[in-house]
């Protein structure tokens, strides 16, 4: 670097420091939500948005300034580069451990793809002198022409073709940084004396104004979605693209003007170089800032935008100056301390290692084949959709890499055992091909990939082969023979045979086993593998396994399902203890049955009606509904046993609620690794007891596809005689929809229910799951009769969705009234339990940590038709219940005698508070379960159960464990036997 006067050194050092401070301030502003906290289009919003745009423009100065500073003989700051790389790696590895805040939202990043920008910065520092040596062979005038031509092509291609044919990738890669670096060399060497400062200043002012306009145009609030048309969005909060042409013109003009004013050659200190590298590391890790400066977030949330910005700039100033001061002291210490003084790191020594890596084609072959097969398999799952294939390659690369790691670990084990590369390669690839074909076959017939639970079927190999065509089996065998011949031939011909030593083989096996074994803790919160998978946005989708396979690949989706513990074994569980429990509840059942008059279920009709997403919006905190959209439901809640049901889901989780109602099992008793019992548990139980067992005839009605949550397998396990659903189920007679809604209406669902009741005259059980009010809540209806106001939503888009949803539940209210009028006319006893499964996920203005309980309460009521009221009893507990209480409540309401099993369920209903998952920390649906939560009749949290309640709860846990995860002793010792 240049050796100039002290005054010059300080001048350019300060320019670089100011840029670093500005950019770091922008990083803090985005990470601390300062922009997203502002009301859209307010003065505070405009001010912060303007500052954010300026900081993005400032980021372009850096590579150009380095190009203005570097010479052919410049000394590369190798030690600083090495330390930055190590520091970045340590932060990437340790941040998830210290902070469970996984941040992936684009509005929290100042620069798009900050990792690429950081590595590009490192790249120009390393190869800058070499680039200078190449380009200085050409005249400055020629270089300028080439740069301008490239710029014109870049702009024209983007505007006319919408393509980045120059490979600049929105300023995220090394090509763009090298282009800026060469611009810096050109600015330094070109003669700018014939351009007046006034003309440059005028052009600069125009380009700066144009920069702000172009930035605004690319960050507008309107978005087009092919399914929904033009919609409002929060896209404007996302990262501003740094490679906008006017940004670059502004920066170039600024540096030309600054060079003419200062009349000094650029000189940059190593401390400047290191400090900006640290700024880029922070830009790539907003979660580190959020975690380390949590106190600042609290301050910013309660102050003005101007004061918050000033405080952030001061903090950035302190950080930059402090880092530069510490770095300068460390350099002095390094130069004077003998052990450090003797240490030198020269990247030229790395050439031999790079050469060795480049020539290790055996490794690149297995890596390349694994990548190609993984991408092709994921593309096949998306039916070869080119757009989805492109999306997978660009946005799911870390996920692809995890699939490859799994495959490499398997290859490593095979290679270490056989110690023959080609045999191991072909065996691994052949096994992967067979694996993929098997997945595609299962997906074709069952709409889900291979899961760990399917491995039990391997023992029935003949049955599995019977499911596959003989042609496919013959073809597979021929393929295996051909591959074996190829492997033997190549292994013998390979002159560069690789033979591993015993220690290396042992090390590879150990690392492979550790890598594969880590997935057995993947669903345990805060384990290293769980944090890694969450950080790279692994989406297991336990409730929709095929969707998970599409997003994660078949290998990772299989691994996601390895860590499934159904339930922790309760203290004292044994065959003897379950026998004691059976006797205990036989006595309790006998006491309960003394007051019950009915013992015959043959003439009883019971209907469980899960009303999709139904909840009274008037009960949502900070929301006012103008008008009464559900007068009938509110009337029923006044005249029948009714109240609130605690739900474990918010915005989803229907099957979990349904599971609890049909089995009486509480989901909060299960392990955190069993978030969806329908798909993870029921299909694999030897016997799956349910409320349906009490009836000779039972029918399921779900006016939608039944592929999600393994519902078809579950209903078969529960013994349903009929299951009416779309596609391949028992045919639905009524499928009308309301106006533009894509879902079958509740009116049609109730008509179907009435038809089922009329078609079977005896007693029966009907499980009705409606779909009318399922998300998304688009503008399906011509008229919205109910408006809303308040702070429960944050934008007009959500307001419109809530109003659309409210109109939908109004139509449900009308249909429900008509249905009850019809069952009142029937001369048979009918018990009807109606409930909403969860709230719609629309209320983004309400904090889950503050309003979690209210956002997990839905409406329910229990109704008996006129014919059955004379034999019914009154329910003792009608305000707050859990879905696992409904079976016991139905029997109580019908005055029906109970088995020991339902005697325990009755005690859970009458003597325990309502229970669910932790409402305040389980806002995300279909994630791992969190801790239990108990709520009393007054809607208050219960911190501790009394002695009697603890005893009942322990009995309940023993029974649930025995049935779902234990040896099912209770099914053999009379626990389930109903009285005659």
C-alpha cells in the first residue's frame, strides 16, 4: 500500500471509517426492526427508509476504494483475512447455541445475500494485486470503454430482457465486486482534470435523486401473486438491491469529485480493511445483533425514530473506533511478541493444498453424482416443474447439501468396510436409486414418502414385492447386475486405486455414525443438529409428509422422522400397576353408573362437528366487530351447555384437535417429538382405541381431500364404516360452494350429514369436519356485511382478510341453525357436540406472549335434540374444556353408563382443569410440543395441581402411555369393557 504523509493517511482512513459506521448503522436499523416499527408512509418511515438506502449505496464505495488503493505490489493482509474467516465461521457455528432466534425474514437484512458479499470482499482482498497486474497491461482509456460497455449491457439486459447476463447477481457475488474493483483502478488512473467540479456536482445531485426514486420503485408495497392478483405486501421492508445502476453512477461521481477535491492518492489502513470485514460479518448475522443488543430493541420500541437512529449511529461509531483501536494494539503486540513475530501466513503456501483438492476427482465425482441425483429427485417430486427446480437450486441449497451429507456418510461407511472406492460408489448410488424409486412408488399410492415406521415392513419382503410390477423387479435386477459388472471392471482398470489405512477407515466410520446418529436428536429443541436444521429452514411438515419431502428431499425428510418419542414413560408404569389401575376405575365406574340410567348405545346418535377455524372474532383482544355475524351460535351458548375450548393450534393443527376428541388423549402428554399423532402414531398402533368403538356404525365426513394427516389410514384404524371425502372416498352428494369460495360450504356439509342420518336408521356416530372457513381468507363473497377495527391487525390486507373470514362464519351460523332445526324434527335421540378447532392466523397485531390464552380459545356447545332431552342429564362443567373431554361429556350428557376407561376420562373432565400446550409459546403450528398448561373455570392459569388432581393426572398419563407407547395392558384387563 502507498507510503504517504500522515495527513493523507488520516484523510482516506476517515473516509473509510465513516463508510463503515454508516453501513453498520444500517445493519443495526434493519436488525432492530426500526423500519418495520414505523407506520407506512409516515415521516419516520421516510426518514429511516432514506437512511437505509444511503447505507446500501455506501456499501458500493468499499470495493471501489480498495481498487483505488491496491497496486500490483500491494501486500495482501493475509493474517486479517484469515482471522475474519475464522471469526465468521465461529459466529455462524455458535450464534444458534446462544440465541434461539432464527432469523430468515428478508427485512432484517441490510444487504441481500450478505454471505456472498462477505466472501466477495475477501476475494478481492486476496486476488486484487493479481487483477491489477493483468489490467495494467492495457491503457486506462481502453479499460474505461470496456467498463462502460459492460455497464450498458448490464442495464439494457435487465430493462429489456429482465436477465442478469453479466452474472452480477444483484451485487451478491465476486464478479460484481471485481467489476467495482476495476472501476476503482480506472478512477485512480484516469485524468479527470478536464471535468469541472461544478458539472460533476450537478450530475451527482441528479444521480442521487434518481437513486432514491429507483430505490423506491423497486421497494413498493404492491405485489402480484398469480393466485390472488395484485395484493398489498411488506415487500418494501426487504433488502434494497445494491447493484442498481443509478447507485453505481452516484458512487462513481462521488469518488471522482472527492479525488479532485482532496488531490491525494487513496491509502487504506489494515485496520480499516479488518473493521469493514467485521461489519459484513454482522450484516450477515442479524440474529447476533438481536441477541447481543436485546436491551437496545426495548429502547428503540419506546422512542422516536430520530432518537433511535441517532443512538444507533453513536453505537456504530463506538464499535468501529473500538475495533480499530484494539486491532492497532494487537498489531503492535504481534510485531513485538516473538512467538507471533516468527509466525507468518502466506496464502501462496496454500497452492499445493488447492491443487490437491482440485485433483481429488474421486471426491468430486461422488459429490457431483449425489448433487445431481438429489436435485433430480426433488424436481421429480415437483413433477419436473422448471420454476420449482430453479427455486430448489437457488433457495434450498443448504437443504440439498444436508441430503448429500447423509449420502456421503453412507458412502463413507461402505467405503471404510470394503476399502474399494468403485465398489462403494456403485453400491451407494445403486442403493440411492432404489431408495428413490421406492419413494416414488409409495408416493404414487399413498401420497407420502418412505418413513422410519415403514422399515418394519422390510421383514415382509414378499408382500412388498407383490406390490411392485414384475417388470420393474426384473429391470432392477438387470440394472444391479450391470452396475456390479461395471464396478468390477472399473475397479480393476483404475490405476490410481485408493486404499484407506486402518486409522482413516475407523475415523471415517466414526464421523459417519456421528453425523447420521445426530438426527436421533433432531426434534429435541436446542440440540446442535436441531439448531442447524432450523437455521437452514428445514421444514419437516409432520402433518404433510409429502410436502416435507418436496421441500427437504427424501433423505432429510426420512431423517426428520427418526427422532420420534411417543411419550415419556410415567413413574411406576408396569403390568401390575395397570392391573391395579383397572380395578381402581372399575370401582369408580360402578359408583358413576349408580346414577346413570342408560346403557344401550344402539339407539343413540352422536355427532362431533369440528367447524374449521370457527371462533368468535368479537372475543379477540384489540378487535371490534361492527355487527353480529353469529347470532345463532351466541344464542346456543346461552341456552345450552357451552363455553370455550382450549385448542393446541393457532391458524392450523386441525388433526391434533380431532385426534383428542376421538381418543380422549391429551396432546400435551405426548413427547415434544410427536407433534402430529394422526400421521406419526395412529397408523402404526396395534390397536387404536377411540370413541367410535362404542358404536356399531360410524361415519366420517370431510368435504375435502383426505390426503393430509394420513386421515384415510387413521379413519380405517378407528373403524369407520364410511368416509365421505373428495377424490377417492365415499361419494359426496352435496358439494355446493358459496359464490367464489373454493371450499364446499357448511350448508352442503350439513345436508350430507342429514343424508347419512336418514340412510341409517339405527344408532350411529358421525364425525363431521367442515372446510368452508379454511384459509386463505380471500375476497370470496360479493358483500361483506361486517367491518372490523382495532389494533389486532397491522395492515389493511389483514383487515380485509378478517372481514372476509367474518362473513364466512356468518354463513356457517345460518347453516348451523338450519341443521339444528332439522335434527330437532327427528324422532331419535341425538347428541350434537359442535366446536371450532382453532382461530384463524390473522391477528398479527396481538402479541402471542401477552394474549396467548385468548388466541387459543374457541367456541363450543353441546346440544340434545327434543327427543333426547328427557333422558339427558346436565353437564357439571360448561365453561372451559379441552377437546379430550368431549367423549366423556357426550356420555355424561346422554346419562350413559361408562367403562373404567371412560370413568377415568370422566374424572379428568370433572376434577381436572382444562389442559393444552403452552399457549404463549406455541404459536407456530405443527412444531414440536411445548410444556403443558392448565386453565381453571375462570379462565385463569393454574400453576400447581392439588394432591387429588396430581393423582388423577398421573393415572391419566399411565393410561395414555400404555395405549400409545406401552404394551397396551389396559386393552386386556377389562379397562375398556362397557357395562351391559
